[in-house]
C-alpha cells in the first residue's frame, strides 16, 4: 500500500497565487484539481495532509540567536484572503489536519513511518534533509534522497545557515566553501564531525553543536533537540490518521 504525506502549507500558496481574484467556487475547484493530480501522480492508496500551527513555532522558544523567520515579509494579500478558505476546505475533505502546540508541517514530514511505503509531498527545499522518496507537487517531479544525501543537505544548512528562516550559519562560510569542506567527507560520521569542528572553531563550546542545556542559545536551530512535549505530540501521529484516497475519476472529483 502506497502512502503519501502532504505538506499542506504550500498548497495554500500555490492555489491562492493562481486565484487571487477568483470566487470561492473556483478556489474549491482548484483544491480538488491539485489534490487529484497529487493522487494520480503518486498513485497513492492513502494520504495524510498537515497544516502548520498558525501560532508561534516551538522553535522560537529555543532559537535565541536571531528571530526565527524574523526577516520574512508579511504574507501577500492574496494568501491572507484565501488561506482560511483553502485550509477549511481541505480539512472538510478528511485526511487533513491543522497542527497545534507550535508544530510545523516539517515536523510531521520528518516522522519516519518506517512501516509505510511512503512518499513525502512538498515543494519545500527543507524536505531534502529527509531520507526517502519525495514528490514536488509544484514542479511535478520525484526525487529519491539517500541517507548520505539527507545528511549532506542538512550539514550544508548547518554551515551556511538558512536565509529564508533567518537561521545563522558560520560567519565566512558560504555555499562554495561549505561544498569544499564537505567534499572531503566519505561518510555521515565525517559530515557531522566536519560541522562539529567548524562550529567549535568559530564559536567555542558555548555556541557549538554540543549545546549546554542551561545556555538556551544555539547558533543554528538544527542543533537543538526537540523538547519532550514536542516529541510526545509527534509520537501520537501514527498510521491511523491516514485516509484512503478516493477511487473515482478525477473529473468526477471536480464536480463534487
């Protein structure tokens, strides 16, 4: 049985962008169309879609080095206009949920679900830090990320930072230098050892990857361990939340 895990946050942006001045009926129709296309492309038997908690992320409690996602501009007017409509419609179909307690869609996409034949569906670049098969429903492209590639991609962000999330890396290390440093590695242990050394060299133990719990400060949120309450919430998300995909022709779904 093939299962898909959908980052639903990006669905809002894609649909709202193409229907800035549309009426609600056509927005609902676009929701059906995009979801049906995802089902068809992935040949999924069951699905689970998640929207991030609209409130503050749990990462804001831990990441004190800079405002988490603090450099992002306000959401475009067309996103604000259609966000609730799109979210409510997908949730009404079943199989879609809005997360709470500061959880983000990325947190759920990172759950292993080891007993499932799983495809993670998202156009977000961060998904490439997760091993497995991925489907970019914006580009309609599949990629397969190995365990080493996932670790490499994560280490690149650890070294360079993530501008879109306002997460800082190591001063003086850009993409070219990070690629050069990691090209010397031969396995996953080498990758993280290289990152560990560079952080300790730049910041010392206080800011380094082996964070002392009492500091509550980390240069890069990727080093931080999830609070126990977050781990507990994620453990509650299991296979029972997946919903069977509708076995009907796409044109019939568009008429619903």
